[in-house]
C-alpha cells in the first residue's frame, strides 16, 4: 500500500493509517478502515510500513516472509515462538522496528489527531514513538488476527480494537491488555444476502455440478502452506468439488489445476460471489478471507494451518466455537459435512460503536483534550 491521502470536512478528524504489504490481508483491512473513516468525513492518509524501513531491509523482509512461510514452516514457527519471549528473535525484530522510527515520525508529523496500525511491526514502531514521547497523538492498534500475539502488543498503544470477543479474552489472560471489540474491517458487500441467481451462475461458470458440495479453499495472497495436501484431502470426500484460490502463486495454481475435479483460480476480485456460491470455506491462516467468510455467514474449517500465526489463529477460533480445526483427512470430511449442513450462519456481527467511529472519537477527543 503506497501513501494515500484524502481531504475531509473542515474541522474533521485527521487520521494516519499504517499497514504492511506482507500478503494482502493487512492492506485489505486498512482500505476498509480508510473507507469507513472517509465515509464519516475524516481526513485520512495511509502508508505502507515497509516504506519506513531502510531500502535494503524491504526486499529482505518480504523475501524472508515469503520463503519461510512457503518452504520452511519449522523455522517460521520457531521465529513466531521466539517473539513471545525475550530472545534473539525478539531483539532483532525490535531493531528492525527501531529503524522505521524516523520515517514513521515524519508521517505522523503532518497534523494528525491519531495514528492507527493494522500491522504488528507498525504497532511496535508507533508504540515506541508514543512511549518515548516522540508522538503526541493517540496510537490505536487494530488487530487483523483472531489470536493476539506479542507483536501486536506495546505499552505505548493507547487503544486496541479487534473483530472477535475471543481475541479480547485471550489478550487479557495472556498479556494483561484490555481490548475492545470494534467489529471486522470487511467490505459491506460481504454482508449482502447471497442471491440464488448469482449463486447458480457462479457455480455453472466454475463447472460445479448441481448437488455437489462446493468447498472454497483459501491460502492467502502467497498461496502458502500445505495446500496440495489439503486439496487432496478434500478431493477424497465424496460429493465435493474443491475450488482453490491460489492467490498470486502461479506454480500452485498450475499444480492444483492438474488434478481432476479441482477448480484452480488465481488472484480474484469476485471473492464475495465465490463465497456466496460455496457451502463451506477451508482456510489455513485465519486472515482476512476467514473474517470475510464469517461476515458472509459462510461456515468455515481450519485445516493444515500455517505455522506460527496460522496455528495460533486456529486454536483461538476453535476454542471460541467459531471454526473447527480437524487434524486428519477423516476428521476433515466429518467437519466439512457438519459445517455445510448448518447452511448459512448468522454473520459475524458489526460492533456498535464500530472501529471507525471509535477511532474518530478518540482522535477528536485528543484534539480537544
């Protein structure tokens, strides 16, 4: 996400939003928050946290994330565990975040009333600036993961907002941090009731026969994880058709497309329609696509989850009774049929007040207070 600005009403709140272009989920949440704030008349500017880093760090960070998520899950998990304690991993992460302080401070110096992070490393940098007195405006952290982890938490943060009550409960238990439920940062189109005519047209276009269970499989923008093993397990479930969203991973798309009865898709802009056409979603990360499915009322299943945050999210979702986490192909088959038999579920509720309203109120209160 490149720098993006907007002009609001005179006297309106001015809000800085910082995302992170690691995958697509953080940027998607940032875009929705910006949309909601601008709808309320706020003046917003958004930045990509990676642009605050020294140029040499940007490709290294993105390359490391992509490689470890796809090819070395044990290393990815080891790093995630290292972030939870005082370790060399955590110290290196903090050093990286400190290198972004100068540019982030310059962004925030533009007369803003509040700064919002939807990316964990940005939370650390903005929290540092706030805690050290270099940032005189409130810092808000909007979590995009169902599971809280230490990278989302910093003593300098003034307010935490999450889409899930379960996240707030875990954060209080694990870190002694109070979080408020501000509702999911998901585009309104996902809340629209599924139109049966559109649903049938989408299934026909994809080649899903009538009466078959359409399983929509998502693996993020990078197509990371043991996706082919998941596809193979879904194919073994009688009466199902696997429709796989491979993101920007063309190699994965070609491999999945080579399997009989599998529909393999690349990057798509019609995800709301695909979710309307499906009976159940299978995810491996717990990111934006999973939240979109819950908002759309599409039952979901966690399977072959990613190391690190993927596993953490699956645990949180299962404990809360939101999304089951089967471990074996047999358990997956049972979970798919059970979830599909429930039909459309009550959508993940919008909070009142919502995230944008809370952020705007904090920003205006900070201006007058």
